[in-house]
């Protein structure tokens, strides 16, 4: 499958990877959290990430999360929140000054975060493949 010549190879592998990762993370998380807005602002202002890849991974992740993975993310989040070995960790997170804004006490947010971490190898392969097939300018 050939990539159309309109795609510019000016974006580095890391920029494409971050756009795919952050887009998928925004798609997996259930609501617009304070942390999501902060990540989006960093992506817009500082990193100059390619928007097409961020939007594509957001759409794929949102559709997958909304229809297929919601029950799985909730079960994983509940399992982690009810784990007795992690009680001290969750208590310390709740006492921290900024961490309660991340809503990690919500099972859906916690499950979505873990799923986002687990998809890093997939998006790394996609970014590598896109960068490898892009025409050089």
C-alpha cells in the first residue's frame, strides 16, 4: 500500500508516535478531564504534532472504546481499585495536591489509562511504518 505523495515526511518518527499515542489516549478516556485539556494544549502549543494522525487515532480509539472496550476498561479499573495491595498507593494519590484532578479513582479513567499504555507498541509500529513509507523531500 503506497502512501499518497501529499503526505509530508517533515514530521519525525517521535512526532508521529506522540500524535498517535495522545490521540488514542484522548479517545479512550471517557470525559474531558483537566489532564486531557492540559495534554491537548501541550500538543498544540509546544510539540507541533501532526493533527491528521492525532485525529485519526482519536477516532479509531473513540469508536473502539465507545462500542467494544467500555466493559473491559471498567472491569480492569474496578479490579485495580479494589486490589488490597494498592490501597496505600490510592490513598497517597488522593492526598497529593494535583493528582486528584486526574480522576484516577474512577474505574473507567483508570482502565482507559492502562489500555492507552498497552497500545503503545501498536502505535509505535504504525508510526514507524508511516515514517518508513513516506516519500523523502
